[in-house]
């Protein structure tokens, strides 16, 4: 994208001032893409903290008040809230406003956007970035740098809408993301594989590990460096956000979960039968895939994610 | 442990000079616990590289040659090789030698040790530490620092054996590990929970993700920051080592895998039925467990394992 300097907004309004909303506000500010940034959040304390942190210039707990005068509206709430927000925006948002979201599910978001009038331009977006932390304190301006952001434009071909899609692309590029455009259904399947299923598995493993009565809770913690601790990172993600992902991407998640369960049954049988060759062959696939992810710039090459760096581990 | 300065060995022999063997050799050297450290490896090239790196003073490809004069013998091979090595040690090792291993399974190792005469003192050990990398180049002296090392002594109560167990404890303490003693069966169940099942799940997920035909291999890599990349770390671990873990800890792994599968079926049903409350309640458990692991010093508090530190993320 070369349009970095061609976009700027009079007033951006971030609805939902958590990890992602705050990071986006900070990135917009750093790149001087919005003259003013306001926030909307149900929680007045979150707004006060975000303002104190310099994330937003001011905030409102009421959406209709909050979006007044905004030419860019960013939805960064759990996906389940998008429908009700669109209903509020339908009459409260300014003519011509560009609306983007950051949800991990795109089909349900496109469905929610059908209540919006054509004078508003909703471009569904999913920046594939985050941490396991929540709240405005967790936000940082470089969260989206070198990460992919997937846009799934609505089925509209009018010129103002096409211009809005271009602006959304330019916005993400300006804050360091790589932009990809695809249809919502493909997005929802691809992300079911690379994000939703991994989270489901991690949440499930954390629950199952703590339920083996003969192994003490303290032992699960003490010996977690054997591998378990890796899973607890994404299992520490926001429960409401993830509840909404699974409620809104049911079919794709059940499809990839079915494939995982089949593969797990194959592994289980190989263990039961003592089939060392099958196990070794299956295990050998991991290194190549990790190397490809590191080579693509989506992962650190440092052993143990570099988390033991301070202890003298080579990097 | 206060015995740090009370142990020292004339000659340590490390059988299997990979990540763990090299790290242990470097740690012994740093703490001046062995006057001389030799290596044994089937691969002469590994020995040459390890010697060049200063990990070992010299090496042999033949076990019987290699262990001559050694008063400390360290087995750091895949668990499946321990039986054959014990057979060789039965006649080649010096009277009174202390033998320790580092295997992730302890019941099978204890079984393999039954071929040893009483003049040799085998203390099964499992340092719960590692990285996803392999080979002598991956070793570093602080790998075991602040990690737990579990000892599962054999059913022997003679004084020389009890002294050997004390020496093994002192050795691990001297290189920074926390020592815990338990029986082999309990170890194998606890580690099936915190290490073996997580690895099996990670290997399986990596295989399953790459098998969804309608999602391109490149997409799995590009969008891996959504969660998938976390799993690829442990799935990049040594396939032969892990094959041997599953072949040698079958019953405990099948037991905890059964529990995981049940829990996964419950989650699957909650998704299918749209039971948001069940999902949210299950997901809410993750944060507390991760916090406990961080508080126990077994994990970094930095978001994303600190791997994005260079990009300006707060730590």
C-alpha cells in the first residue's frame, strides 16, 4: 500500500476500549491518522483509565452520544455485541461514516451489518494479532505490525463503498499490518483452523488437566514447564470474547474439530498398539511447519519463545 | 540443599550428547562438579561438534570404551535406548558408579535398570526442562535453573544406594534445580498430564491443521498468530524422543487422553447447542491457572511469552 499519507479522519470513535481497541487507538495516534479519538465503553471506569493512559481524548458510555461527529467508527467488542451496536449506529452514525470491526468471526458480523443503511460503510476486518491480556492497560501501538489483517467486504459495489474499503486497507497498512481480502465464509474456516480450534483445545486441556484427581493442582503448576504452560497462554484469553467466537462460528469450528478428533483417534490407536513408526512419522511434521512460520516472520526463532532469555539461553 | 560443595566427580560420562546431555555437561562444568567430562554418542560428528563447543573433553562412539573410569554416568538418550545401555553398563561400568538418566518416563526406566548389578547405583531422574531444539549446539548451562527435577529412586535401601540418591539430589541442586522425590508410577501419571498429553495434542493439531484441503498451507502459516503458532513450538520437539515417551508410558497417556476426549466432547456439545454459559464458565478457568504458574516462577508474565518484546510491547 502506498496510500499511507492519503487517509486521515476528523474523529475516530472506538467502541470497546480493551486490548484491541486501545492498541488500534494508540496506533492511529502514532501514525497521526485521526485528529481526535473518542471512546465508547459500557464501563465508565475503563473509559477513565483509557483517557488517563492517553489512549482516548474522551469517552461516553452511550453509543449514540459517542459516535456523534465520527467519520471512523471502530467496533472492538466481543462479536456477539455487534448486532445491537449496528442497530444503534443505523440512526446515530453520521452520513458517510466508515465502520470497521476487529472480530474473529466474519460471517456473523456481515449478517449483523445488513441492518445498516447504505449511507454507512461497514468494512468487516480481522487483524490476526493479540495477546492473552485484556483491558486498555494491555494495549500497545505496534500490536498489528507485521501481522495479517483480513478484510471481508460486504456484497456492495457502489463507489462510496469501494472507496471505504480502500480507506480501510490504507488504515491497516499505515499501522504496519499486511492486508488480505477474502470472503467471509473462507475466513471463518481458515481461522477456525489457525485460531478457534487451537483456543478450544487449549481451554479444554486446561480444564482436563486440573480434573485428574490423583494429580494435585500444585503438581500441574510445578511441572508445567514440561509443555502444559504453553497452552495456558491462550487459555488465559478473554472468556466472553471466546464464548462469542464459538457461538458465532459454530459450523466451521465443528467441522475442523471433527477432523482433529479423527486424527487424535489415529494417534490414540498408534499408542495403544505400540506403533512407533506411525508416531514418529506423525511427529516429524512439526518441525517443518514451525520453521515455515518462523521464516514467514510470524514467530520468533528463539528457543522457548525467548521467554528464558534473561537466564542466559542462546537466542 | 546445602550439599552443593560436597559433591564432585572424577569423571562424568554423558551418553547422548544432545540438548539435555550438553546442557547438563555445561552446567556440571560451570559448577566445577566434575574434573573431566567425556561423551558417548552413536554419531561421531555430534561428538566432534560437542568437543569443539567445549561441552565435552573427548568422546567415544562405543559405550564400553566411553564409560571407563567414570564415577558418574548420565544417560541422556531417548528412553527406548536405556535398556540396551544398561546391559552394556552391567559389565563395563566401574564399581560404585552413580548412574542418572533424564528421561521423561520413569516406570520403564526403573524396569530397564533391573538388569544392573548392585555394585552400580542407578538413580532415575527427570528434569522438567527443555526447549524445542536438538543437538549439542542447543545446550546451555542454565537450562535447569529454577525448574523441577523429579527423582524416582529404585526399591533399594542399602547404604551405598542411599548415598547415591543423596549425591544425585546434591548434583541437581548444585546446578539450580528444585528436587522432588516420588514414586515412578505417580511421576508417569503427573507428567502424562503436564507434558505427554500436551505434546500429543500439539503434534496432532499440527497434523490436522495441515490436512483441511480447503485451507491452503500458506494460510495456516500466515494466520498462525491467531493461536496456532503456540502449538508448533512443542510440536517441533525431537520426534524419536517423543515416540519413545508414548511407547513407554502408554497406560498413563491413554488414561489422561480419555479424560481430555471426554472434556472435548462436552465442549463440542456446548458449541453445537449454543450453550454460551457452559463455554464461558469453562473458559474462565484458564486465567487463574496461568496466573498460578507465573506466580510459581514457571512462566514469564510478559504477554505473548515476551516474544514480541523487540516490537515495543510492554513487559
